[in-house]
C-alpha cells in the first residue's frame, strides 16, 4: 500500500524532471531538423598542404564528393576505382573531391595517403560538414549538381560504382537546369 504523502513527495519532482527532459528533447529535435539552406558545396576544408579549400569555387559545376576515413577499409579499397572514375569524370568537366573526415590532421592524412596512389584532390573536413550533409556511413558519395544541391547520394561499398555515377552524371548534365 502506497501512502499519500510519499506519492505527493515524488510526484512533483518527477513531473518537473519529465518536463525538463521533454523540453530539452524538443529543443534538440527542433535544432536537428532546422533546414539548412546552404549549398552542399558551401564549405571550407583544408588541403593536404595546409591551405584553405573553398568549396563554393565549384558552384556551377557538377561535383562528386567522396566522404571517407583512414580507418574505413571499403573507403581505401575504393581508391583505385575512384582514380579511374576521376579520369572519366574529368572528361565530362566533373570534379571529384575526396573529403577525409574523422582521420586526423591534414598532415596525418597526407602521411596515410603516401601509401596510396590518389589521382584526385583530397581535403580534410570537420564533423560539422558530416552532420550538415547527413553523412551516415563511409564511404558516402554525394553527386552535387551545378546548382550546388545534392542530386544523388550513394552510401557504402557499391558494385558498379563507376557505371552508376557516370549514368547519373550524364542524366544530370542533360537535365534542363544544367548549364
């Protein structure tokens, strides 16, 4: 049997705690769901030589962003495919930018890449870009249209990656909004 005094003693603190938790969860949820109207290419990162990379310089161009990490085996295994893809994309005026995240400093990433033959630009970005662009796994490839918006997203190790991306690039470049 529960005494009335005990119930009342814990009811108010429990209701207050529940209210605080609900308020915090609502605030966090609202913050996480606020639309971000920045373009996908509207970001700054650091090149491996330490200089600043401004993604906005790519506006008006189709771009493939490859989000990867040094500890991600499928990311590293994709490097030869991406080198081949970079050559094909260049023939269509499409830039391929490798975006290293959760991988240390630009110097550490550069040291890691000394063991790999990379034929495309690699920059190092922070977690804010990962969260803003909803990168949820690695590798993640974002095909960005000339308008700067994400046109297509590819996540994980994919078979026929080159064919898939080239098909989507061709469709994107043939769309009426393409320059």
